C-alpha cells in the first residue's frame, strides 16, 4: 500500500447544469459498538486494542489497518506540512478519518452534528440524519465547483463515534455515501481503526495530531 497525498476528489457526481457541488464532513462508544451487533467491534481505544492479528499503520493519533484494495493517502496542510486527515480510497469512493479531543463522559458527536448540518446549509446543501451501524450519522449533499469549472453535487456520510476522551469522525465519499446499504466493507474498515488519545490535556474539539510513519515520504499528486 502506497502512502501518498490526497489527490483531487474523484467522488463528485458529474453535473452539466448549474443547479446541480463539500461540506465537511449521542451514543457512547460502547453503545455504538453494540449497534454493530458485536460488543468487541471497534473502533478501539489504542490502550484497549485487542490481539486481533491486524498490523495497523501507526499515524500518531490513528492506527489504521491497511487493505490491499484501498490506497492509503494523507491530506497535508501545504503551509505547515501538518497531516490533517487520513484517507482510504478507491476509484469508487473514499473514507476520511480524523480524531478529536472530547470530554471524558460527554457526547461530543451529538453536540457537533448540528454544526455540520448548519455548515452544509450555509453552502446551499442539505444534511439528513439516518441511523447506521455506529448510531446516528449525517448524509450531506453539497454543491461544489471542480477545478475544471464543472459543477456537481458531493454526497458524504459523516459518522461520529464517541470514545474515552476522543471522538472519531469518519466521512464516507462516493459510492459508500450514496449507497449506504452496500458499504459494509467501508464500515468494517472504520471498525478496525484505533484511536490514541494521549494523556496530555487538550481543548475539547481540537483535532488529535497525526504523523507519518518514520521514513515515509508521501508523493505529491497534482490537482486536476
């Protein structure tokens, strides 16, 4: 699996008229895992990671299981060089992963869901709640303009999972967002993620830091 910077998003539905474009993407962690039908299912806290034989890639606050059919990419801030998000991607869709500091006994996902919905509305889009494997999630549809000037609608499924002092936000793009009923493999990838919160104090809602594995150099991909 190659490690590379995020390319231009291939998951936007083509559209030929201006009327048809991303919005970013309250259960406890135990409740969410129970929704999967298996209380031992993840996402996991890194301190409680089971001995499941999966070799996860250490990206700082996220431990991500590689998959042969998905390319691992990182989204990097061009000015600071900081890694902002981890993505697993195919030609049909992508999964974006970020983790945030959360209260010890709170429900940060229920608090920020309305903010994500409001952001989608500000962009002229919509956000609809649905119940999924990990609890309440948002399906967002937002109009956007691509680099070539064409307009389209990007559909995303934003999933939030409360953990011990962390929130994992997983955003599905492309086919797994448009057709949730056939996204089992993508949801399984979310369930294999482990979050490393760390013991240091952080403001609630601040993103947990990501890093590249030692010796890894992502290859820049030009936008199109």
